[in-house]
C-alpha cells in the first residue's frame, strides 16, 4: 500500500494501480486501498470503476469517499 502511494506521488499511475490491486487482493477490507485506487481511476477518467471503489471505501468507513461519490457518481 505504501509503495502504491509512493508510485502515485512520482506519477507512476500504472505502478500504483498494480500495487493497489495487489493490496486489495491480500487485504480486501482495507478501505484506504479502495479510496486511493478510485482517486487514480478518476484521474484517468475511469469513472465507472472509480465509483465502485468509492462505494466500497465508503462502506468500509472512509467518510470522504462520499464527497467524491456525490461529485462524480451521480
């Protein structure tokens, strides 16, 4: 997860997505992984998948996921 965030900071979006996918595979109830994957997906205009991740992040307890859902997932 931390490596994914580091890759995102240096603009390695695909590397970050790969690491977040692996994180979610290993820890399927990690809300921050869904949230950050959604953020990257939104940056790539992949709104449909991002909204799915935002919904999961919200269900797992990330309240600020709701803000993005209201903005992008209407």
